[in-house]
C-alpha cells in the first residue's frame, strides 16, 4: 500500500494538490459522548449553564475554532479557506449526547480532518466544562459519517 504522505524515500511530505481541480467538498463527523444521567439531569432544555458559561454554545464555538486550526494541529493538512462550519449538539438519551460537525469548502483537497477535529474538540470542551460534576464521562466514538466531493463520496451512516 502506498501512503500519499510519504515520498519515494519513505519520508514525510505534504501532498501536492496544485494540479487538482477546485470542487465543492463537504464532510460530516460525529462524536458520541456518555455524560451520564447525573450531568444530563442538570440541563434545562437543550443547554446547561455553568460558571464557565453555557456548555453546548461554548463547545460549538470551540469546534468551529478547531476546524479553522486543523492545519496547525495535523502536520500534513493543508490550510484551507473554509466556506462554512456547522456544529450541532443534541441530547440523544438520558446519558448520551451527539455532536455533529459539517465543514464545507470549494477547494482542491477534502475537509474530513477538519470535520473530525471539530467534532473532537467540541467533545473535549463538553468534557472540560462538565468535569467538576463527574469525571465518568467518555468520548465513545469520533467517526467520519460522510464525505462529498473530490475523487469519491463516502457514507458511513
């Protein structure tokens, strides 16, 4: 198997996307978290206000910031001109939440890593903001759900 981020001498490289066409690209990632009934019971509707601020709103902003900083965090990711980011968080049961991060661009490379990073950092932010109540929380899964544009489309729903 050939890895695109290795040169002929098996040394790291950033992929040259100069010859690729600009296309619309989109990716959606999901983070699933166990918060536990103790934390979920503290929510009033769809939000929990803490001394640090509103949990979901803060996590959404953190996820958006993470998308914009992905190339600073992941060495072989290209800096991208992001056209849109949507982070949504919802309570899915008496113990769990789901975070969806969708990223859109028109560019020469995909935004899978940006969507995964956004969902991951949003979940870490929820953990940080709720850890004073319980440290039994778990980020159970971060997965790419969908990728559109480029060579191929992928759906893992």
